[in-house]
C-alpha cells in the first residue's frame, strides 16, 4: 500500500516560484517511478514530470520545460516539484502519482493559483 500526500500549493504572482512536496509512504516507495500531474479547471489531467527511482528525469511536459524541476529524496521518502517563472496557465490542482504493480496511487492534490 502506497500513500501520497502533497503540500506546498498556494497563491503566487506571475513570475513567482513555489516548491511542491509529496510525502511517500509504503514498502516500495523508493523503487517506483514518481510523477506529478496537474488538472486545470475545465481541462483534463495532464502529466507534468516524471522521475525514476534512481533520480533520473524521464520527461517534462513541453509547457513546463526549463521552468519546473522534479526531484526526489529517497532517504526521506519525498518527491518535489520546483516551479519557477510561474504563469497564470499553470493554475491547477497538482497531484502526486505512482504505479506499483497493477495498482495506481494518487494523492489528494494541492492547489496552485497563479494570479496578480
């Protein structure tokens, strides 16, 4: 059983930064690919970034390339999403995601609002 708890969302002005955190628990938390997704109002959920168990970056959405950085701290069972140069279109609920075997796990999400 894997549990994911996101934190770090909030209101930020355009051009600002936020760091999202995902606390991971479960027997296999350090051996799975971790992903961040987001869902903006009225839109489908989309993949933002993914990272391997060893910390190698799998991919970024084109819209966040060069602005967002995914990382993980396996010793403390944490996954992060550093978001810089935020834009209003980055406004969304951000979710942590993991797949273990046939099971898909999601956190409850954290809301990021980019507005002046």
